[in-house]
């Protein structure tokens, strides 16, 4: 168990060192850059990036609103490559390369169902959901979602998400001593939960990485007037 705790601590430490270094060096540009990396389907969680920005806000080094704006802008920039890859590559691209991004035809069908139900607002909603927010751009491109509504609602949904995480970071900074106490007191339980969530995420997506889906047609979302 000590090995697992040490491994989780090491992984979190590496990610935090990268986040801290990027934000400390580049400021708001660092926030935007790292949030763009997350939106390119690279596993750099916004749950580490934006709370640290919030901590910097609490320390007086950053502005609350500018930090959230930078995060949302980064999400939009990072979403563009995935959107265009999906738009021009389509289902064949997802079938051939999706496994490397832990994306499957099943994920595309799920995104399609949401888009049928909620229209363009799917991209606003998905940007406020953990995990889902990181992979919705590629299916949006495959489904030929209208570009400007996609960009606008991606920004707005990401802005809400970033505001929430910046606030978490502010609260963390105000109660840093207590958080450290609970981390050391329950480090085994916290490590087990984090490791379990990571394994669940990989398993949940990997089990759907099949060469073909049961259905072969993709319905393009209806364009609203």
C-alpha cells in the first residue's frame, strides 16, 4: 500500500510541478496554454490547473476574472485541433486513431444522442462536466456541428467551469493548513480513491474501443435557424 501511495503522490507531484511552473513563468498565458493542452485530449486535468490559479488569486498574484477568462480561452484554442480533425477526418479517423485518445464510436454515438436532444447547447453542457469536457470536440467535428455556435458555447461552458475551479482554489488557499492536515491524515484513502478513479476512467473508455459500432450511420445535428 505504501508503494501505491508513493506512486500516486509522485504522479500528482509531477503534474503539479508542471502546472505550477507554467503558471508561475507565464502567468495568464500559462493558464491558457495548459487548458489548451487539456482540450487537445492530453491528460492534464483542469482540476489541477484552475485551482492553482485560484490559489494565486488568493495570494494576490492574479485577478479572479482574468484567470477564469484565460482558462476558458485556452479551452477554445485547444478544442480547435480536435474539432477540425473530427470535421475532416470523420468517422474513419475516429475508428483508426480514436483508441490512442481513449475515444470510441460509442463515445461518438453518445455525443450524437446528446446533440439530438439538446442541439448546440450540448457543447455548453459538456464543457461543465468532468471527463466528458475533454473529448467532446472531436465528436463535435465528426458530427459537423456548426462552427461558431460550437466555439461560443464551448467558451461559455468552459468559463463557468473555470470560474468554479478558480473559486475552489481560493478556498483552498484560505484553508491551506487544514487541507494539509487532512491530506496527511487520510493519504491512504485519498490515494486509493484517486487511483480507483483513474483506473475506472481508462477501463470505462477502453472497453468501448471496438473496431465498429452496431450502427453505421451518423445523423448530422439539425441546424437551427
